[in-house]
């Protein structure tokens, strides 16, 4: 079967699985809503941007006072109008669907970034946080939670900026004479992760009454998800994923080694910079809106590689949709019990034993 046909078939299959999981998830909750009503309410909730308003709201900066801070307000219009009860429409469209959509976006972002990192490092144990993105986001988020007056930008933006700064720092530390050796990058990432982990622990200890909020964010959660979170993360994840897919062939060639890739016409250093920058950006967008969620970017790409093979033209899109389905399913379990759990706990409970099972029952080689 040709690569294009295989990619289309597997991508369509995983996309269908994602849509199915999302619909089933929307039926789960304290109020029972049948699948047909969920589907119609979800279609009603689909809307297109009709206007964007830019305005300034005051933000307090220490030693400066209030300064204008730009805000964006997007107006949406729905082209559909199915006959659904007002209660079902509100519960599905305003409560359940934003959380489910954000879970799909975050899961896809982590999984596609994990697939890129595993190919980049030629190591199936790599994940999106390997170059310190999650640790940097944690420092930014916990700082904003513990000291809101010092960081008026908010938790999400602070986490996003912290993730990008950490990734950039790792890249600078690992670069030598215009080159970025993979082994040096990996070691720099481990060192920066360890340092930032210590900084996060220090901030948590000194967060006072905010310690519960900080710990909840660090465990990863989608409980307060809204359409605004989806609006923030979705454009970054979609554009970043498209760029990563465009480099799928180059990533395949890099698996043979940098010297062979250069001989085959790949601009190795430029490709490495793009892959690192874009995957870090996509991961940062996901972590900033959902906190630190582990094992999605590690387990899902590994499982999909066993199913579809190492060709990134097939692996990247299927990993994205499978990652979205996995995180939506995990979040459904997290909120289905008597006491809601952070979704990061569920992914760890499910992901760790399953990954150990794979390690024990299948041979795992370097890529």
C-alpha cells in the first residue's frame, strides 16, 4: 500500500476514533443526555468567527502602576440551528464540550510533539518535556499563582513564556559553533529540568495559601476549561502541527543519521532548529492551558509506531488524533467518579503500567 494511501486510511481511522470518544465523553456526567442530543448540540455549538474586537484593560505593574494591556474578544456565529432542548444545549455546548475540545487539542499537541522528539533523539523514551518545556512552564505558572502581583500577565501566559524561555536556554547551552549535538542537547535538557524542578519546589513551598492551586496545576487538569482556552491553544497547535508535518520526510531521513541526511540534501542544522522550536511552541501552548500532563507524549507515539511503523508521514497525524482520543478518554474517567481527579493522575495510572507492559512484552530498540 502506498504511503499516501496508508496515511489517509490511518489518519481517517484515528480521526473517527477521536470523534467517537468525544461524543461518548459528552454523554457522561451528572445529567444524562442521549447520544443523538449530544451530537445535535455539538453541531449547534460549531461556530465561525464573525468579528474580532481589540481593547485595552488595565494591568497593575509593580513600581509602575496601572498600564493598558491588550485584550482580544472574538465573536462567533453558528450556521446551524437544530432542535435541542435548552438544558442539553447549555450543558453540552458550554460545560462539557469546551473541556472535551481542550482535551483533544492538548492530547494532540503532546502526542505529535512526543513523536517528533522520539524521532529527533532516535529514542523511544523521549517525550515533549525532554528539553525542559514542561519544567519552564511549571516555574512560570507557579510564580504567577504564588506572586500574582509580580506577574500580572496571568497563569497561562506566564507558563507559556516560561516554557519558551526554558527551551531557548537549553538550545543555547547545547549549541557549539553553530551546531547542536543531539547528545549535548539531551544532557542540557536533563540539567535544566532538574534545576527548574528545584525552583518549582521552592516556589510551591513559599506559595502560602495558593499551594493547593499550584499543586493542582502541576498535576495537570482540565476542570476549568472554557472556550477561551481552546481559542488560545488551538491556533498554535494547528499551525505548529502543519509545520511539523511538512518536515516529516526530513525527520525520516534524520533517523539514518546526520551525515547520511546531509548527503541526501537535508539541511540538518536548520531542520533541527525548526523541529525543536515548533515542537517546543506546540508543547508550551498545551502545557500553558492544561498544566503538566505526563505519559501522553511518551506512550501514544510509541504505541502508534508499533501499529503504523516509523514513517513520520503516517506517524505524526495518527499520533495527534490518537493522543487527543486518549486524553479525552482519560479526562472522562477523571470526572466520572464521586470526586473529580486531575487528569494527569489518570494518565499516569493508565500510561505507566501500559508502557511497562509494552517494555516487557515487546522489544524496544533505538529508532
